[in-house]
């Protein structure tokens, strides 16, 4: 299949880019791993569940309706092709553009390829997972995982929950669970409220966000949810599954204060410590990475010709920022592919929104940083790499006794990060235990790939199909982490 622009990811950034480019005459192919467009933010219940009030699980519902209706119109007009259930594992440079390689089907074994003149990476982000004693017990899930279960499956992970960690995601997760009938015993937030005073300038520029946070707080109050600020989860406890968590207060330096531990009975712990960008495809294309983010210019172009990036891949900032970046990227692509220089006045409003939101989320990122000394609470017998069952003591031994000074050497000496996730889940935790920072680890592929595909087993390019006609697809495809 050949197209002008391949957009990888159908979340807010990918949708905004596809609509902006398609409206300007670009043939767009929207490639996404999910069975429906929307990404994690606009994740919809499966049609077979018969949800009557799906909008109750979302805010910005009108924006979603506008995006969905726009996508439907472009698909019907033949300007955009939406390839759902396509799991991209590699983007390869070719003489005339790029080949986007994906795996199709419930087993993700059938290879397909989309060839495009340009590529836009809207690959989203994933949750930062930090280990603690008991985190592998059944009943412990990521905050985004709990939200995905509720939005996509209309199910809750348990009857009595604690929501913990740090970051703005905790508020909608806690309110969503409470509204669904779950008893939320506590919202445990490690951030110090005083940290927000230092970034009052950036926060004042987005008063709507303050109103949104206040609305969440009011809903939590109505449901009787305790909010424990400047606290952290010390341990999850249980025999065959989660039975309780121990939480404790933090001092000004980010260490657990002695004598403040308390036990909270629960059958579910939804825990998250912020988000990290998905950058595997960008790294393999040779795009410059700035810290953990794909580096882009004012047009959302990377430093690799004809490769754009937008949304969480360029920095975690939520749906509104992703929409602004996607719109700018789509318009830039349309102009550049036509051989013209884009006129920034065409996206002036989106650029202003982008600048304000970037400042806002940079300030939040500082305020919502994980506790500085979280690794001190991880005991030596705590599993930190679940795939290879590597414990924290082995990582510490590799550093202290075997001389490991970076994440790669720790991996070679302990096998931490050599399993199915290839360090995507355990990487931040292992790095924190080793004391070597969250270094970006370059992986050859963005997801596991069958050997038959790597060996060049013949496959045929996927034909265009209406994204609404997917009766032949099974709904139990694998999901990787949180998008």
C-alpha cells in the first residue's frame, strides 16, 4: 500500500494531524494498534458491550465527537485510510520514502507494510513504573491500566481501591473508580502542595486547568475519598493477592518519615508515577532525542527529513497539547509535500496554545516528580524485572561489587531488561535502583516480532479497508502497557 503520509498512532495528536493533512489534499494512512481510534485519552468501550452513556467516562466529549466525525468524513471521501489493529514494529527508510512495518491479527504474526513519502510519529507515551515491596501481587495495577479497564471494558479492578503515586492522572482515575461504585479508600499523592507555589506563574496562565482540578477534588470529597498529600506507598501486602497497602508520610527531602506508617485495607492498588514518551520508532529512524523527548522544531519536524512527531512522543502534556501539535504537524506536512514553505500564520492559534501548554506542563513535571529517595524503600528481595525475575539485590550487587556503571552493563550482568518488555516497563525502576538515571535505551524494534517476520517470510501489503468494517477481527488482541 502506498500513501503520501503515514500517521502512526490514532490518539489526539495522530487524529488532529490526519484531519489537518487530509483536508489539504494529502493522502493519509492512519496506522494504529487499537481496534478503535482515540488513543488512551479517548478510549471507547467495545461496541458489543452496549454502553449507553460512554460520555460519562470522559471529559472533552465534544472534542472527541468532532474528531470522530471528521475522521469518518475523510475515510468516506477516500482521503484517509484508517488501519486499526496494526502494531508497528519498525519504520525503515527507503529511496522513495519510508516503509512502515506492522503486525496484524490477534496473534500479531501477519506482516504488512505501508509505504509513504512522509511519516508522522504520534506514538504517545507509557507509564513510568517504579517497584516497591509487593508490587507484583495480583490486584496491583498501573493507574492507566485501571483507567483503561474502566473506559474500554466497563469493568473495575476491585471493590476497594487505593490510588497512589504522583501526577495529574491520579485525579481522573480516582474519580472514575469512585463514580463506578468502587470504594476509594485513599488517594495517596507524593507531591508536596508547596511545590505548586514555585510554579504559580505557569499555572496562572491556564486557569481552566485549576478549575478542572478543583472539580475533581470536589467529586472526591462527595465520594468521601481521603487525600493524603506528601505520602507514598511503602509496601503492598497479601498472600495470594493484594489485601492491604502500607502508606507513610514523606519529609521535605523525599524520605519516609519514621512513625507515620499506616495500613489501609484494599483489594486494588492503582499506582502511577507519571508518563514517559514512546520514542523507539524515532530512535531507530535516527531522530534526535532531547532528554526523553523526540526533538522537533516549530513545525513539529524532527531532524530526519520528512519525519514529523507530535503529542506525548515530543513531551508529556495531555490531550489539548497533543491536538495543537498534531494540527501544526498536519498543516506543515501538507505544505512541505507540495513543495511550499508553510505560513505559520495558518496555525497561529494552535502555536499560542502549544507554547502555553508546554510551559504549564513543564511546571507540573517539576512539581510531580517522584520522591527523590524512593529506591531506598525497595528491599533487596523485591523483584524489579518481572520478565527475568531479577531482584533489587542483584542489581545493587552488579553496581557495588561488579563495577556496573550504566544501565547496559547492569543488563548484561543481571539480565534485567532482557525479557518480553525489553526494559520498557522495568527500565526506570532498574535505573533508579542502580543509581544511573533514566537513560534512553535504544531498541532495534518497537515491539516483539516473530522470527518468521524477521527472516523475511513473504507477506502482502494490506489493502485499504473501512475502519468500521472489522467483523473478521477478534477483540482480544494484546495490549502493551498504557497508551
